[in-house]
């Protein structure tokens, strides 16, 4: 099974590259490898990774130089970066490393430990993007002064994210769906009419109605929620997603944006 997620490994030691690549590929990741910072940056530009793992000591430019180039790139700037090194970083170099990298791991690092750091970063990157889009939708709603509340929110979704992705589901305070875009229909395998006949917990297979009501009340009170989420797809099939949700986009309107997660990623995260 493949997760559909790509990891770039940059290390001048072939055995280290092969060890991590074999373990990642066994878990379904697509892996590309490089032996230098220059080669790694070129590969990152050609095959934008979902995470980049680099050693510090490399021929030519070091891992910090590579990370600086990645962070300065418009296309790569948000790629999760992990530094795996045999040296401790202190002082000015340590401060710089902390600014550049999402994780700094001291060798030896077992492959399972590396994977355990990569997957949460991938999920956080996806949810961060959805939260930004939600903020843009909420700001855009104010510029749509006419129409029903649900119509204004869904129009703002189209203005911000378009009609295809991500999926958008709008619910009222009683957790009835009152809006869904085309991407939500594709994601859930249901027509818009069917979705608008459901409540939020009808799409969550592991949750009972009392649990669903309690969790919904907590979300509406808290104002936001995000993370991995398993939907109940057509014919009982599970659909793994990443979501972010904002309550009170308008009064009695609570919006969720969702994207499909690659198959197997949730299972990899909890192993």
C-alpha cells in the first residue's frame, strides 16, 4: 500500500540513505535520495517533497545551507524539514538550526523514530493550509452582504478555494449540514441532496449519536478544530481525511474544509 507521500533524504552516507529509504518505502512512502545539498535542492525543486530529511555534514554546502535555500523558495518554503545529525547544536548555530528546522534529531535515529516524527509534520502542514483558507473565507464573507447566511459562506468558499478542492461542509448549530460543495460530494461519495439530509455524526462511523452531540457541542463552544478525520464513505467504506473547522463563520454557520489523506497515512501515524 502506498501513502502517496514523498520524502527526500539528503545524506552523503549511502548506507544511511538506503536504511531510511527501505524503511520508508516499506511503509508506503515514495522516497528520493541525494548525496549533497546541491543535488538535494535540485531534486526538491523537481519533485516537491512532503518532508525533507537531511544530515548536517554534507560535501560542499551543509544541511543548514540547504535548509536556508529551501525556506527561501516560494515553492518549497513550507516543506517540513528534519535535521538528523551526530552533533549537538549550541549558540548561534543552534539558534539558526532551530529557526530553520521543524525537528532536530540526534543520531543514532532509528527508522521508526524518524517516521514517527515525519507523519505528524505532514499532517500539520496540511491542516495549517486548511486553517489559512478558513481564515480567508471568514474574511471574504464580510464582502458578500446579500443572500442567506449559508449562501454567503459557500460563495466565499468558491471565491477562496474554487469549486473543486478542498471539500467544504457547512453545518448549523444543530449539526445539520446546510451546505456542501462539489468536492464534498466527491469526497464522501454522496449527492448534495443526501449530504443535506444528514447530521455531522452520520459521517463518523466510530461515534455514537450521544458522543457525536457532545463532541459537536464542544467544537461549537471552542470555536475551532483540526486534524485527521475518518469519514463514513459510501457502502461503509472509510475515507481518511485531514480537516480544519471554524465555528461561527457567520451566526449558526460552522464550516469545515477537508482534503483526502493518502491511503495508509493515519495507520502509519499511530503505529
